[in-house]
C-alpha cells in the first residue's frame, strides 16, 4: 500500500518533482546478440530491476534505449515496473542530449503482456484506480516527449503493452500478436487505448478491436496503419536502430519542431494549424544548425548538427 501511495503523488501529465536516482543496476543482458552492433552502451542508474535505461555512445550518441526486462512475468507492468518506467522517461525528458528513444524488450517473444493481473487481484478498487491513473499519465509522458519515440515490438504487445506502443511515434513489428483484450475482463483499456487507437486507425476499426478483444497479426496491423514497419523475425531491433540513426543525423531542433507541429496541429482547424507550422518553422531560422545545413550542402559533405 505504501508503494502505491508513493506512486500516486505524481499523478498528471507533468511531475512537479522529479525522482532521484537511487541505485545502479548491472543486470542488463549484454550477451544479447542484437546489441553487438553497438560500439558502447552506457547503463544508467535505475529505480527498477525490470527497466533499464541505456544511452548509446560514439557514433550513436543521442540514441537512448529503454529496455523492459521482467521475464518471470512476461514484462507485465506491476507497481515496481511502473515506477521504473516513470523514472526512465523522466530522465529522458530532462536529458538535453537525447535525440531519439527506442523502447524494447530483452524477454524473447514478448514486448509487454500488459498489467500484472496477479498483483491486480490483490488490490482494492481504489488502489486499481490510482494505479491506472498513474499508468495513463506515464504513457502520456512518453507521448509528450519532445523527441521521437520508437516501439520495438519483437513479441506480444497486449493490453497496457499495446497502449504503451500507441504512445510512441513509430512502431516496428515482428512476429507478434497485438490486442486490447480488456473487455474480456469486464473492463476497458484505461491507459489511453480508447483514445489513441481510434486516432491512429479510425473510430470504426478501433471499436472492432476493443469490442471483440481480438488479437491481430502483422498483416492486419500493417494494413490498418497500427504499425509503421512489419519485418521478419529478428529484424525489428536492427530496423528500429536504422531508423533511430537516420533521425539522429537530422537537425535536433527541426525534429522537435516537426513533432510539435504534427502533434498539436492535427486537432486544429487548418488556419490555426498553419499558424502553428509557421511558429515552429520560425524556431529553426535563427539556429547554427540551419546555417550548418546550408554550408554542408554547398560543400557536399554531411552536416554536423549540435542542436544549437
């Protein structure tokens, strides 16, 4: 109960106080072959054994990876893991050097199985309400990050797992089942699923998915626009890293302004949306990066952007 009370203190889209780093975890699975292409990984201190925050370095500096690692529960989100997720994304939000975030899993064939129902069964209705509110606000924090976010879906993403992926800007899928099965438990998706899914795939398709609770494969997910890329088994993480590297080479201010213009403009009338685009464009004009881009083009070389 004490842990749940601590969680509820920072409900809302923006935390007034940031959590302090308290422990250093050294359990990141460096034997995983998919990380062999990375020259260096800097492992950040973590509040959770099940969530690892890794900052890539050398030529991949600017790419951050949040890795889910709770194999005994198929990455189901309990109180401890949720606290770790919140801490990780608040750390990313504070980091001015971060340019793109990847969310991945070290558990084979699983991205995230959703909420920890064994833990949920022991909660009171009030505790469930507080937990789901905190989960919803954490996913909103992911969505509101100024930098691009990529969900690397290498296994099942169900319930809260899919809702977390929906909070991301891009989704890379391989050989996995996706679904929102909550109505089968006599509840509804409560961490943004009823709102983000219809905005992504349309109201009618979202109703079909949520009402039936059916699970989808790659073809369905790709055809309805639920995922951006559908790749063969073993290729989701390399594909996500490839995209992250492409983004990382672009002007950081331009990327942030493009994300803001798209996210905020989509719900506006066209005149207002174009005013927003103008405002965001102006933010890129008086920057060193814009001048560097022009100079690099004239000199036929790759630009070196600093975010200034």
